[in-house]
C-alpha cells in the first residue's frame, strides 16, 4: 500500500511542514522500499539471509551520514534524517537496522569523535557504502550497564592491543571496519577502528532469532588485536563520548518505531476495507472503526513526538532525557499498534505475505535496542526527580 505524502496515517497534515527537499528525500526512500525492499524482503527474512543486493541500491539514495556535512556526507536536515529512518523501518526492520548501525552509529562515531584525517579517510567511502561499518560496544555481560565494559586496550609500541568480547554487533559478519570500544590501563574508555582482516578478530553469527532475521548480528572475539595509534578515534576519551554517539542516534530509533507502526496501521486499513465477513467489509463494523481510530491516535502522537524531536535537534536543544522519552514512548506505542493490526488480520496476520507479522516480530527489538524501555524510564525519572535510581 503506497500512499502519497503522509496518506491515511497523517490526519494532522504534518506533510505540510516538510520542505521540498525533505519531501524529495522521503519520497526517494519510500520508492526504494516499495519497489526494491518489500517485494523481496520476506524471502530473506524467512531464510535469515542478509539482502546484499539491496546495499548498492541503498547507497544510491545518498542518505548515509544523515545530518553530517563534508567528506561527501549528505547534510540532511534533522527532519529529513528522521524521515529516512521512518521510511526504512516502514519498509523493513532488517534494512533499517543495517542503516542504523552503519550510518547512525559507526559513521556518527567517526563524524563526532574522529580527527579530520580520520574523517577524510573513512567517511566518504562509508557514505557511498564502499565501506560498511559496525559499532562494537555491547558485551556478553554488559548491555544496559555498558559503562562497565571489560574489553581492554593496552599500549604496545606505537599502537594498541585489544582483548575482549562483544555481543549483538550488527553488520560485524561482513563489515569493512568496526568501531570497538575498550578501556585502557588508566581506565579511560576509547574507540578504536578495527579494519576487516585484522588478525585476532573472530565473528560468530547469532542464529535462532525470531525478529529482524534478515539483519545479521554477531558475537565478536578480540584476541591480541593490534591497532595502530592513528586508528584510535581522537575525540573518544571517556564513556561520555560513547554516550554522545548513542544520544545522537537515539532519535532514529523513535522514528523507526513510527515507521513500523505506520506500516502496520496502513496495512490494517487496507486489509479491513477488502476483507468481507457476514456480507460486508469488516471496516464497516463499529468495533473495527473504533480500533482503527485508536491506532491512528497512537500513530499521530508518535509522529508529533518525532516532529518535535527533529525541531529540538535542529535548534541544538535536544537533551538525553528528551531523546529517552521519545524512544520509550514510541517503542511502547509501536508494539501496541502492530499487535492490534495483527489481531485485526486474524489468522492472516501471521503470514509474511501480509507483512504485519514481520513487523510484529521486528518491533519487539525496538523495545530493547539502544537501551530498554526501563532504562530510558530511569533516565527520564532522574530528570523528573533529580535523583538517580541506577545505583
């Protein structure tokens, strides 16, 4: 179901707030998803295969690098960057995750924390997807408490040697470079760019997933991995710098949650208009209309949160609690909207051909990626009360 503009999910006409350039970016990504992603992604999802043929087509959109400028980066407005995240998730959660890891995390880390030489070396090829990036922060025993990461980097001659383990690292199975976070002998946290083929790096794909099956995550083992000094990101000196990268990427998660909800809502509307029971479309029944109206209310609230998030980011006023509230709110609402859509489709809701079932699995990941809803609630709670509940 391809709708022009915001279509049936944009009752408050937020479409009118887009510039021509932002609308063009949105439409370009939407066409890519409708014409290239959705026709093929179910097969990849079912087989748990990564859709490599889509990567050059994604590169041609010119959106990798988001709001950053220079070095061949697109310099999108915060709103355009958000719309990219929304449309990719509306198309498919696995493709959205690939982009989020590569552009939202790996490229963001280099753009925010790299020296000019490091930016010049890596960002242009990454923008063209000639180099694919991964972001290695999470560890087997440290997810929500990533600040206590155990991966170590010790000085050796003119470089560093990294030892440790990482888990749930998107793109790691085929990435050309991986931004690895490690603690040095003084306890300071730094980021090191480990290039493909570096001895001592072992990746093992995580299998048996029930969500985002076409996106590959890996366990990464690092044993005596030697990294030259020029591969340590110049601006990464503490965990606060890792937190800066995560905070910059977090609005994209809220936009992605909106994309999942929009996809499910639009498909539910289309399905209920065409599905007849007891002699008329089920959309004609009051209970169905009530449920669709409630879904639209949630989608509208999510969209308005995202629009305001983009404004705050553009004004330089976005704070971590603001981003956490948006992520927490939209992740929860997206789960509810997609679950309602699946129920409206009845048994057909679990079929991949109807897409809602794929979004139902994928949207579960949104609740935990970039911090669980509970962790974000504590960040917001600390803002409300002035007291931390983390310790």
